[in-house]
């Protein structure tokens, strides 16, 4: 079957790999119909996250069930499905606590040896382990272009806001207007934020954020801290969502948050230490949280909101390319010339 393979820094290619087959009773074989390129794939593309050349990439997908193992109860061939980007077993201590992102057997599709060496979803087929845990049947009328966002970036952003304690009426600052930041705008408004400020340096992305309902702030054309203070009656944001990854934007989050406020950091980073502003956080009574998304915990809520038309993430899609054109999709997305790239597979 065809799959998108990592070749080395800055290089991906369409290649041939063996089609997977059912192995364990809980396995589900999914024929992928639509996949997506994520900002998290770019960390691999940049060589920041280790990946063996020749390994398949991708973790955002929707598809159709082709075959199920004898232990699978909730799905049958022909069902349209979406799944979290990360895999959980559903039975370990972490899963029983609802912390699926901390599953003792966790893995991320197409994310290399640090994340379980699972095959990627930018491919014609994907073998999903523990299928009852790691797949959801799509509501009948939900389009694939909308549903694919539930498996990662929309549930990630939605969960980041909920875990950041967002209350209706609050003012949210989102650092980064990439697809994840745009999903944070979409979710914050749906969850009742009174004002959403978005910081980026890419014009097209700021314009999209504004179209969704946020106030755009170009970080190179104005002083972001001053503008956020102006927009919040000199207090700062109640909740800051960091949707870039790395030291500089986490440090900025501490500058934008109001006393008593919260920071929810979603960006993936390989930075190991960070000069935490301890005294400032103490006297300003700040809360900082960071973590890989717990998509299983939020995906059903998100699918219900998508079905009810309360979230419309598909408006951020800029490119739908055939799988063969994934290398061009990676280039465009890396250069920020594409906002969100979907790959049509089936
Ligand atoms: P992206 O690379 O397309 O978007 C990042 C955006 O940040 C870009 O628009 C860029 O212009 C902007 N940016 C960079 N530096 C900035 C700065 N100093 N100030 C303001 N904006 C700045 O990626 P994405 O798909 O939106 O993903 C964002 C991050 O979320 C990535 O690190 C990704 O790995 C991560 N992510 C995390 C999880 C999780 O489980 N926590 C899940 C999905 C994605
Ligand atoms: Zn992703
Ligand atoms: Zn588990």
C-alpha cells in the first residue's frame, strides 16, 4: 500500500509498505479516506523528534472499517470512524482514571520510537489496536472534513481550555494562530469566552482567526503585552493558551496572564528545562499546566458539538491534496503558505 515516509530532515516521500493485517482480537483495520498534516508532524520534518528514515508518518485520519478482530464489540465493517491521534489500552491504571494520554501502553501513530513506533495514518490503511477504545463511529451526517478535527487538534484545543479552567465570560489570549491556535479560538468562543485575542506573525492565519471571531495581534508589528493589557482593562488574560511550543512563547504566556490567571500550554517542545518565574508566579497566584492531549476524554463532547454545528473547524482548511502530493503539502505547510492541509486517500 502507499504511505508517506519520512526520508530525512526536510524530506518526505510517497512509498510502498506492506498492508497491515489483524493480529490481536481488539484490532481494527481501517481503510483511510482522509488524513491531515499536523504541526506536530513538522517537528519530525525538522529533525527535532527522532524518526528512522523509511518510517510512515501521520496521526490525523478518518476512514472506513474494513475488518475487526473477534474481540471488537462497538464497530463493524463499513462503519465510518475517526480516532484519537494517540492510542490507549483502556484497561491500565491511567486509563481507568480517565488519563488516556498517560496510558501505560500509549503510542502516537507515525511518531517514531519515543511514541511507540506505531505506523502512520498518512497511508491507505491503518491498524488500530484496542479498536473499541481508540475509534469512534461518526454520526451519520457529519462530513469527513469536519470530523477529522476531532481526532487531534480540535479535541486538543478544547481539552486545553477545559483543563485551563475556562469559565463563560472570561478573556482568553491564544499564542499562535496555527491550526491548533485556530481551534482554540473556535473552542473558546463555543465555551463562552467573552473575548479571544490571538497572537501570530502570519497575516493569513491572523485574518482567519479574526474571521472566526478573535482579535488579531501581529507580534512583530505591535507590542503584544501592551495590546493584551489594553484589551483587558489593564489586567491581562484570564487564561492564556500557548499553541506554538518552546521557551519563548511559554515565557510570553507568563507576561500576558492576569494575576490569579491560568496558562494552558499545548505546544510540543523538546526543551528540557525552563527558567520558571517562581516568585512572580507565587505573588501573582498563577496556575501553569502542560501536557499531551487527552483526546479520548473530550472526543465525544467534541463530536456532539460538531454534529450540532456549534463548531465549524473545516473553515480553516486551505488545501485538500491527493496523498501523492503530500510532499508538496509538507513544504507549503512548513512555509506557512498553507493553513491546514488534508490528504485525500480513498
Ligand atoms: P503550526 O506550526 O502550524 O503553528 C504554529 C504557529 O505559531 C504558526 O502560525 C507560527 O507563525 C506561530 N508562531 C511561532 N512563533 C510565534 C511567536 N513567537 N508568537 C506568536 N506566534 C508564533 O502548528 P499547529 O498545527 O498549530 O500546532 C501548534 C503546536 O501544537 C505544535 O507544537 C504542535 O506540535 C502542538 N500540538 C500539541 C498537541 C498536544 O497533545 N499537546 C496536539 C497537537 C498539536
Ligand atoms: Zn496532530
Ligand atoms: Zn491504558
